[in-house]
């Protein structure tokens, strides 16, 4: 008898019919002889409506405002938890709903993007031991002073994985509106292939690079706690993609997937005097403004006296980044600042890179053949990312997907 | 410096604009130098939507289903509490929201219509002492086992009065969409007069007789705890009606108001053998079926061997009442059962009755002059009710309102 955590996202519980469908998925697992704890998101659209109410009242610039944001926004998952428990009840399945504070799932006090501190699994265990299904409101917990806290958008995935870890569950099934993790976005490449397995590390790169199947934090947590996660569709009746340890990943290919992101913008400072501490001088003001910098490349001028520095920031942060750099200009003494929002980051990801040489070369060649210019390059052990002009996004993804042999058999 | 509890009903917080308006009402009280705790209902329409979701899933026939009903339905007030706290915050007023479980307001375990057991006012006091406005979600509390509980429809009034009692507040202002308690329904009698004061006992009769300004339980609780309650409009800037002790009521009239209800139905059993225990024989099966009986009249036949029994039940309960009585027919041995849904109960209410004789006579004469037949009569110390054909409702209310001199000066 296995213990399974099932998580249903917003589209999987969007209306009463879909909530009944989710209840049927629970029943199917019980019929296999398993015990089940469920984590639910808010019904699709509900969180957006609640956030809209909040934003009509407040620019959310204070801790106090975020505290009340959480009081309002956490209600959406509470509703779904009760409705799914009712749906199960009507199918003759004993069930009990839990808001975050009723579990309790304990968080820190950073309202709006709280981190999970611990889960006291006693009450859930008791419910399961009594033959009940525990239905837990995702995305939320309770602070040390008894306030509602939310985990940030997509936080229900993290709730589910954290609960699976706390319960020592055998598997955490994330039901969503796609049927698994693909070699790339099937909307761009119709021949994209669903992966049976993917290593945590690869999924982490894919998630942080823009494949929006799972929240990055939930993948990190699954990796750290060794939670076996399956991503699958609540509208189909087929296995999805399993997240596993690298050594259990059976894929023999160099590359597992192609990811892309249009969320970044390029910033270039030219004519920066090249002296010790110049990088700190540039990135210090950005860090103070709480702006994340991703890809960085520095060109040293031949004479060795001035340098050009190019890097990327989130598109949403670009205006603030420019303001911070303009302000620091008297100190940095750069010649020119240029910026470009029309860029995309294309990445090839795969643990196979560790044992296969030449992946970067293959990637650069493929892009060159299509006449695509590379603006910036950054690499990790299992990933190579390039920044290109945004208009080449689909072309680049399709070319790389084919070049690395990721098409369906 | 007084301590005021303000309660805002669903129409008073129906959208973001109205929530800001409610916040302005709070500010006005603070500007007078008072401390304020607020109780809020769900935004108009929200509770109905949540109940609809629940009813689509379940016929609500078990305790477990009602437990989940409460988990779902209690979310509406939680949302408003956070939004009003945010609105205050944006006006520069420190505020803190409290869901029922965060107060905590402790209830029994009768989900869907829980009764308040106690309120631990410590956290609210602490918030007020720190110069904050406490914004409490109405209609809800928490059971001994940590489950959400709701107090039944209209329960936010009861939450507000209970909180005022627990805080020893100087006044409990119930903001609603009418500007006070009237001598009768102004939709029927345009000359109906707003009362400056009304005795608790009178308000209790008015509320239970169909004047839907305040929930009956909240009036009972105000009376028992001596809470000074004011009913007033959130869309006007004028005093409303004060609920006070009988001796503080300045009204010198025999009658304070005329109430009516179309919610009852008449049942008559004819030819019932008149022997000891016949009333118990009739009302026992109804009590077992959880059906409340209101007005009762029994006519003894001249020979003293058979009797007719007429009484009223809620219209919604009529079919079940008939079924229960049909089932008991072999035992009761009545001759005939007739029922009529087209009836109305008209009541005159006033503590003045205690010191003025002849009110009943005045009432019967007035109705007789208009040719209105009285089907059943019932009385209490401060109220006389008659059952009449429903079509005479408005005529009877207008005639009585004029006969007892309740028109505007």
C-alpha cells in the first residue's frame, strides 16, 4: 500500500465538473489500494480576481499590505479544499479538508512569497490512518504569529512536494493541463516528444529557463528530499513524466530538451574603465535595487584600458536597472548605455552533456547555419544558453530540436 | 474615549468603492477620538455563489457535508476582512484583519448554524491598545477541533453583537442598506416613520415577525448582554435607530410598529376525537420531523366529543407537515386535513401594551371595518398577531398603521 500525494492545479479544478473529475482521479488511486493526500490550487481565475481586488485598493508597498494580501488571496484554495472534500464525500469516500493553518504548514513571515519552515504532518497522518483522504489547500501556510501566508504564484506545486516529503510519500502526482514534460514547447515544435523520465537537475534548468510546467522551487525541493514527482494530465488517462535522480534517467541522448525564455532584456555598458572592482561597481547598485542579473559577458579592449559589459535582467526590471545605472554613472564613468527588450534566451539542457563533448559546438553551428547571431553565451554543467534576437526564437528552437535528434521516433 | 463596534453588511461592502466608503465610516469614528473594532459580511453575492457551488456537489444531508460547507462558505468574510484592512491601511490607519479562528471566536460543533460559545478578546484588545483597527470576519468562528464554523445566514449581526459584548463596547453600530427600524415596511406604507429608539423586546418581536433588519439571535444576545445597538445606513450620514432597554424607550404610544410575514401556512384538522393527550398526539410527530409550529387554536365542539385544531407552520415545511400528519392519521383519527398557503400573519407590537388596555379590541375593530376575516389569533405580553388571507396583507398593514397613529408627524 503506497502513500500518494496528488496535486490538482487551477485548470484541473476550474468548475464543479472538473472538481468531480479530480475526485474520480483520487478514487482511482484508492481503488489501487493506496492512501491519498491531495493538494489543491484555487479554481482557475479566482486568484486573479482576488489579486485584482487587492491591487485596486493598494500598491502593495508595505509589509502590512502584503499581510492583508495573504488574508485575502489564501481564501481561494480554502474554497477548493472544501469543495473537493465534499465531492469525495458524495462518492462515499471519507475526506477532510485542511487550510494551510489547519495542517499546520508553517512558514516564515515574508507575506506574499513565504518560504515553508516545516510541516507538522500529525493531523494529516491521523486522517489517513482513519481511512480518510486529506485535502489540503495549496499555496498557503501560517506564520509564527498565526497569520495566513502565501508561497508566491505557483506555490501549490511547492506545497504538494513539501507535503509529500513530510509524509514520506511514495510519489507526488502533479495533475495539470499538459500531459507531461516535453523535449520542447509543442506549440513551436509539433513533433516535440513527451519524456517518460527527466532528471531533477534537468527539470530545474527547464523550469528556470521558461518551461512553465512546474515551479522551480518545487523541483528544487523534490531534488533535495528525493521526492518522486510525476507530471501528468488530469484530462487524460495516461502516465506522465517522472522526475528522478540522474542515475535513474534512462535517456541516452546528449540533450534532453530545448527551453526558451522571452522574459529577459539585454543591457550593454560600453567604454567602462577597466580597473579592479568594475564588476562590483556595476552589479552592486543592481543588487541593491533587488534586480537579478542573469547572463554576463565582458569584452576587454585591446589596449586594456576600457571594457564593454553586457548582461541580461528581467524585462520587468529593465527600467529600474537603467535608472540605477544612470545614477551610478559618475562613479562607473562608462561611455554609453544601450538596452534591448527584443531578445530571447535559448537553452539546450541535458545531463548527457557531462559525458558527451561537442554540444556547444553543435549548438553554435546549427544557429550559424540558420544565420542567427549569438549575442551572449552562458553555460553550466548541464546547460548551454545563448541570447539571440527575439524574432529568431521559433526558428532557433526548431533547428536545435532537430539537430539534437529530439523528434518523435 | 468610547469603544465602538461597527458592522458592515454585504451590500455595504459589495465592491471596492463601497469598501472604501466603509473605511471612511471607520475613519469618522476614529476622528471623534473613539477606538473601533469592525465586523464584516461577505461582499454581496459571494456567499450565494459559494453556497451554489456546495449545493451543486451535495444535498447536505450529513454532518460531514456541513463541515465542508463551512470550510467553503466562511471564506467570503475572510476576503472582506483583508480588503477592508487594506483600505484602512491606504488611508494611513493601522488595521489588522482577523478570520473567526484568528480572534478566536469559539463555537460549538453544529456546522452551518453554530452557536457562539465564547470570544477570547485578548488579541483584539491588544490590537486596539496598539492603536489599530481590528477588522473581524463576521458569520464565523472555530470549533473545539479547529474547524471553520458558520453561524447561519445573517450571522454577522450576531458576531458583531457578541464581539461588542466581549469587548464591553459602548455601542454596536450595524451599518446596512436601510437607515433604521421603521414603524412598518415603508414599501407598503410610504408614511412609515423611522424610530429613534426601540426596546429590545419590541425589536425581537419585529425581527421574528418578519422585519428583516436584524437577525433575531443578534437582538436576543444584545438584550441579554445589554449591548446598545444602533441600526443605520452606510449610504447616508444620519443617526439610525437605537435598541435600548424598555425603560429607556421614550415612545409614549400604545403600539411601536406593525409587522407582517408571508412565510407561514395554515393547517386545520377537523373532527379530532377530543380526549386527553390529543395536542401531544398532533404536535409530537411534527416536533419529531423538526417542524416548528407557531400559532395554535383549538375549537371544542358543543357535545365535547370531537374538536378542530388549527395551527401554522413555515411554508417551506408544509409538505413535510402534511406527510407527518397523514402518517399519524390511524392514531389521531381526525376526519379531515385542510391546508392553505395563501395566508399572512399581521402583528402589532409595542411595550406600551403593558400599560394600555384595549389594543386587541382596536386591532380587531380596524380589521373588521375593512372586511378582513381573522383566521387565528395569538398574543404575547407585547404583541398581538392575527392570521388573515394573504391578499389582504397590504390593506391590513396600512389600516392598522393609521389606526394606531404611527404616521409621520
